[in-house]
């Protein structure tokens, strides 16, 4: 399966950086080129753009196990998290992971003037730190800096016991099966592991949660009748999560639709096995125990390790005093060998 899936992407030897930005699928490149040609020729079709948005929403919903009506579209994770932060009552307490990606944390910190309190806990202790006073537990399913995976069962059980809302960022979990229906809210930027153009993001929310979220960017695209909502003064937002939509950057969604359809038809358990297998193969070559994640983070305070990897033709990222390697479907054993050669003692 992974061999067939890898053929859907352009080959880029040494590209081990899906956690920063994904590689475009061949179908994405073709769709974008066609759309650019049509635009240049004066034949841009806004209804075709709408169809791309609808297709992308449907495929994403299928991928994460929810109904399309429970999916809102956006452009950035932080803006979607901000919907939840803005809905909290004054004085609410939010629990986050110490060192989590800023887009999951900053939107809550921005409400300090309303008395919103943000507590930080180590990922391994997140469930234990949930209190009866906790209103929201906000966390990344997979940590951006080192690939650590949250104990979802424990966190959900603790949050449920405390009556706390769960907000999970699945952006860095695009290499594994994700069931968004388990959480009250999920957010995802699709330009990394899901290989969509940047500017494509999603929110899923339980229907009772959607009712408590204010559509801060309410506009014509969130209207019940999109093309009939262009002019005021009357406004009738769509029901369900679509009422939280923001107006899409058209071409981003044209490129997103075909690759999201690809993921929706893919066995994500097989993707996880492939990506984690490569990551653990690298770890084994470095005499490290298996990590169970597609992301490998190695100490690199000086940046010298990352420099050696880049000199050997590896595309990697420096994060939080380490060098991060992220394996996905387009990677193979040759990428592992290339990295191990660069990391071999000199």
C-alpha cells in the first residue's frame, strides 16, 4: 500500500521534514496548474472552487470519522483555537501541555485580562493535572517539538470526570489514524502531514459545542445560502459547524481537495506502520529504543547535528534545542540510510 501511495508524490530524496511542511501530491500540482491556467485565461470558476471546498470538507470528515456538517473550514489553527478561547467565561481555567506549540496556547493567554488562567503540565502528567476547576484541556495529540504522543484515553477520562472540554490539535498526527469524534473540539492545519497548500485548516466540534461558539469571522461564506449571503442587512448563518466557516483562499482548496481525497481512501494504520517503522529503524541505528512516533528528535543545542544532516542532503528542522526528523509515506529505507550515514561518529 505505501509503495502505491508513495507513487502519488514527487520523489524528493532526503526530505524528512513532513512535520514542517508536506510535499505536494502529483494530483495537487495538476489541479493547481489547471486552476492557474484557467484564471490566467479569464475562466476562473467560483462554483468549481466551491466544489473543491465541499470535496475537501467531505474527505476530511471521512478521514477523521465525523460528519461533514461537524467540520468548519479555516486557514490557521490559532484562529480556530481562538473560537474556543473567546467562548470561555471570565475566570475560566485552561490546562495545556508545558512546551506545546504556541497556536494551542497563545489564544488562551490572550484572554488574561478576563481572568482566564492557563496552567502548564508535562505531557505525561496531563491527565493527573485535570482538576474540578478545569474548563478546557487543550493539547496536541502529537507534540511538534519531539513527536511525543498524548495518552488520549487517560486525558479524555480525566476531562470527562471533571466536566472539562477537550480541545485536541491533530496537526502533527497526520501519520496515524485519528478519531475526531472522541474530542469535543479538534483543530488541524493541513499543510504538513496532510500535504495540502498552506491556508487550509479544519475544526471539528460536537454539535452541542458548536452552539456555544461565536462565529467571530462571520461572513458571506458562513451563510446558510452562500451566494445569497453576500449583502446585508439580513444574516442567516448555516447551522452546524459550517456557520463557523471563514471565506476560503480559493486556490489553496483547489490543491487540497485531491490530496485529502487520497488520504480519506487510505489505510492510515498502514501509514502509521510505515512511518513509525522508518523512524524506529533510524533509532535502532543510533542504539535508541523504539519511540512509537513518526518523529525523531535528537539533541542538537549547537546546531551541528542538523548541519551534518543537511550537508548529506537531508531536509530536517531544528526545534527546541534539537534536530527533528519526520518520516512519512514518501520516505523509504534510503532516507534512513542517508541520515544514519550523516549521523555516524566522525
